[in-house]
């Protein structure tokens, strides 16, 4: 981002009224333990390395929102 990086954006979002608890998932192609820790310290609730894998994203969403995924048969809808 030209004006600020994702860490600063996360910190600013956390300071905005009403957004302190909004779920934030940080992502980067640079997967280092240090960047992960910095992202979480800035206020991200989860960190996922790029390329983003579907299961990792779903697990992060599940954890942040306290969801339980339910899987069943696919239903077809005819319009």
C-alpha cells in the first residue's frame, strides 16, 4: 500500500470506534515467524501465508467467528 503497510492499517482499524473487535486476517507471501508475531501484535486475529489455501482460510474464519462448519449433501435449486 502506498500510504501505509498492513501492520499500520491494522493498528489504525483497531483504534476506530466500533472496529476494535472486527476480525482481521493478515496475509503475506513472506512467511516468517517474526512477521506473524508482528501482525498478531498489531491486532490481527490470524495470519495466513500466501498462496492462500482454502482450508487454512476456512479454519481462520471458523476460529475468529466461533463457527462450526456443517457439511452435507449439495442441494440443487431449479429456477
